[in-house]
C-alpha cells in the first residue's frame, strides 16, 4: 500500500514555486472586488501577493477575507512596480488602489 501511494505522488511532480520580486519598496493597497459579475481568480491574486513578499497563508486568508468583506487593506513588503501589481490584480478581477505609505522615523 505504501509503495502505491509513493508511486502516485511521484507522478504528480513538483509544485512550481512562486518567484518573488527581487527589489522594490513596501507599499499598502486597498483591494476590492472589481465591479461587474466577474468571479475573481483567487489563485492568481494570491500568487500576486506572495510574489510581493506576503507569506502564502497570509495571502490566502487575505483573499478569502476580500471575498467575504468585499474590501481589505494590505501591506506588501516589496512592490517592484505598482502599475504591474495593479494590472495583475485587475486581470484576476480585483481592483487595487495604492495608499500613501507613512514615512519611517529616522
């Protein structure tokens, strides 16, 4: 039985990793569901957040909360280009609006 399970898992192959942004700045966004009847592409949206440094579980829960509340605020540690992120999320059916990042003391 164990060898059969091992054989099945080997056939599945590796799960592709999400590449992360190599450089960028912290940024905050207000995310909302795009107007219309488009069903959001939750996996694409989650990957977009993870690519910008958000932990996978946090990104998943953020998108789930967005589906329930229709609006969430996210802080992303590394956004290379706000226009690229906004476009990626728009393709996933999510509207993203950048917010002003407060200045860090020092």
